C-alpha cells in the first residue's frame, strides 16, 4: 500500500482564498496545538502577501505574527511561498533583498520554500533554489498550471524534468491556482510529469473552484503523486482547496495509507468556524460546477483578495463585468498563466477597462513592464494593437529605458538608521515608513483569542427583562461560571432592564 503525506494549507492558502489573507495571530491560536499534532508533512504558513495585509490592514507586526504561529507549531516543518523576482508587491526586488528575505525567514524557523515563476524563467528560479539550499532551507520549485493554448503536457513535463536535476530539491509540486484542471487533462498531464521526474516526490495543489479537485487528486494518486495539499474543512472548498477530512475516505477506498490523527481535526475546524463568524468571514462550501471559470481562470487566492478590494471600494456590484472582461484581457496579453502576479495584472487591467469604459486608457506600470518582457519570456506575443496602445504613452517610453536595480546590501543599509534589524530593514525597504511606524506605535500583536464577556452579559440581562418568568440563569464551563438573577426586592417593571446582581468567577 502506498503511503500519502499531506501539506496543510489552512493557515495560508485556505485563509488567503476565503478571508483575503486577513487571518491574525489570535484567530489561529486555539487551532495551533491541534494542527501541530495532526501529523502533516509540512504546514504552509505564510508569504509576503500576508505580511503586507497584516501590516497595512491591522498594523500588526508580521514578524511577531510569524514567530507566534511558528512557536506553537514546534513539531512541524514550516513553509512559505516566494516568487523568483520579487517579495512584497509586484515590482522587481533587488536580489540582495530576496536573499536576505530567505535568510531571515529561515532564522524565524520557516525553512521550506515553494518557489514559483509563471513565465518559467528557469535560470532565475535555479538561482533562488541555490540561495535557499545554501542558507539551509528546503527549496520546492513549482509547476504552475494554466489552461492556455501555448502550455501543453510536454511543456510542463520539460520544466519539471529540469527542476528535478537541481541540487537540494527534495520534491516538486504542481499547482492549479485557478482550479481549471480537468480530470481528463490530469490523466495525461500528471503521468507525463511523473515520467519526466524519475522518483522524486511530487506534490499536488489544486483549488476546488469547479468542484473537481478531488477527482484530480485521484488522478494524481494513480500517476504516483505522493503528497496532497488540503485544508481544514471550514477553510476548504470553493476557491480554496479540498478538505483534509474529505480526502481521507477517498484514500481508504483506493487503498492508500496516511499518518494523520483524525481526532486532532475537529478542534481545528471548530476554531475556524467560530473565528469566521466573529470576523465576518466566509467558510468554504463545495462549489457548484460553473463553466465560466474556465474562461476567466481567476485563482482561488485572488478571488478572495479581489472581492475584498471591490467591497472596500464599494464596487462589488461590478464583479460580473470584471469576470467577463478578464478572458479577453488575458488573451490580449499573450495568455499568461493565471497565478500571482500575472493574474493580478490581468485582473487589475480588466477592472480599469470596465471602470473607465475606455480599454487600456489606463495601464499600470506592471502591465507595461510585462509587455516589455521585464518579468521574463512571454508565453505568446501581446496582441499587436493592444501592445501599440500600451507602449504609446510617455510613461511606457520611460519604462522602456528601465534597468533592474542591483544595489549592494551595504548601499541599501546606508539609507536606514544604523543598527536597524534585518526584519525592520526588509519591511521599511518594501513597504512605507508610515506603515512601519504605525506598527511600532501600536505595540504587541494580539494573541489571546478570548473576547470580553460584556456583550454576553448585556444579552442575558435583556433576555431576563423580556422573559418575565425567568428568575435566574447560569452558564458554566471549565474554569468559568456566570450567574444572573433578579433582585427580588427591586422588582421588575415592563420595559425596564432588571437590576440583576452578577457573579463571575
């Protein structure tokens, strides 16, 4: 019987897909001891996008958040994602900063890195594999799947074959970020990758956007993939990944074994059901099959982010128009694989086209850089008419003269206060001083999941006022008891809150 390992995505891609990367330390706190003892091969924990959201949305220290989460997962290998040419944001990051990011993450006990480049600039990816390896980390290069007219099975297999030859690579994983892999394509693609890579372990990461991910996992198991990516059920499905709980009966039926502790799973699920309700976030539900997904190919992670941003700008009603515009923009830009950052480029351009009503009248710098080939080799030429319009602006003429910055680390340090830590240097270099200053002024992050009970007391008192026949009420849990009773001497008039003595111990 073949043994199957699991990579848990609850804390990273699950909450990225469903919560827009807004999970804070205290919202995971009660789940961590149970996740730690479940028996995952790896827990995928964080990434630069989460750092950005924590800093900008909450002024939470992302390094402190990482430390808290890692400290409470002592028995697990912890993973982070990293693009080959940038860390925070979409602009090119100097190589010395990327290298310092890797070194600093490893210092914080994040030792596994899945590395991706949707344009498959393999020399650049190989350089980063070497950086991770030399710093003592574990590089995991990724094959990012896309449904295009230029990426066939042979293309993906060639990339995987080369990755398998790199020193230090212990596994390779295939990600279907948009959830557009169909079982019939999986039945040819996954065996081709397995044949091209020899015996190196293969990981499979499929979003369940169309409800077909479990079927793709079955094809992966048949092809010889040994590691599956899943989430706790409340953080699974829909734009997220399949649930761990749902995959285990499938493994048993097919005759595969695993080492997960199923008794540790319910407390994890209970935590995220509770925290989703308190935070006003979604929990995952099984998606109905929708063929339109194969047109826009919006990735799971970006789905949550795009919805959150449209809601923030009071434009959620324009989402159907944006989804309709995305396929045409993707085709015009040369069919890039829809994963970070190119899914964002396509999505943002589609939003601008919809909002302005004048296609490509506004073009972000990143789309100009992409069109000029600054992000790597394009899979297909940009539509000539669109390319002419993108490159006709004065801004495009400026960007055409751009050369990627290549400062030394000493040159970068000289622009900041003497003695600044690597952690603060990275944040200040890639974010704004105002954001970092706000984070420092705020103080320690919140890690305690408990809330004030005042609102509970108010609700119980109101209940007693409304239900005149109620004379007392008590709530007891281990280590906590609360009792409410009428003050009989005072009495109760209709419509007036009772004077209820309160004892809390």
